[in-house]
C-alpha cells in the first residue's frame, strides 16, 4: 500500500514550486543553477552569552529538494557561503546562532527551507 500522505505532500510541494515560486540563481563557488524558490520571511530572536536578546529579519527560501539535487548532485545540501540571487538582490546562506543553514519544510526529503541574509544587490 502506498503512503497517501507522503504522496500528497510531494504533490503539494510540486504545486508550490510550479505555481508560487520565482526563478532564482543559486550560486556555489564557480557553479550556479537557475531553480524555482519561494520567499519566506523569518524573524529570528537569539540570546547571547550575556542574556541580551538580538532580533533580525532574515529571508528564507523554500526550494524543492529534488530540484536542488538535480542542480548540485545527489545528497547535496546548502552550504555556508552559497549565494542566492533573487529580484536583483544577493542573499548569502548562513547559520544564525547554531540553528543550521537549512531545515526541512514539512515532510523530510521534500522541500528545504534555506536560511539567508541579504548581502548586496546586482
């Protein structure tokens, strides 16, 4: 018997990247690929060693795991220093306060939520 929920989540992720996403350029060193991604605001608040809270608004990108692997190879994951160019702005993949560079959005293996900050314009 098939896993109907997993099949449904995969279908929904495909609909998201087909109908709600914009084309972005994902750069890794000298390599780049044009892929579809959805913008997602991400307000973060972290506490430093002295107990001071620091807040920031970052931009996350939702990217199909299958599309990412097609562009950069099986098992590929976002890496520190990767850049995403979207709507004339340049974003850098980063780890904020040990939360990781990315996490799964929804079911594991379907869509990646990549954490970035804007670092420039093109």
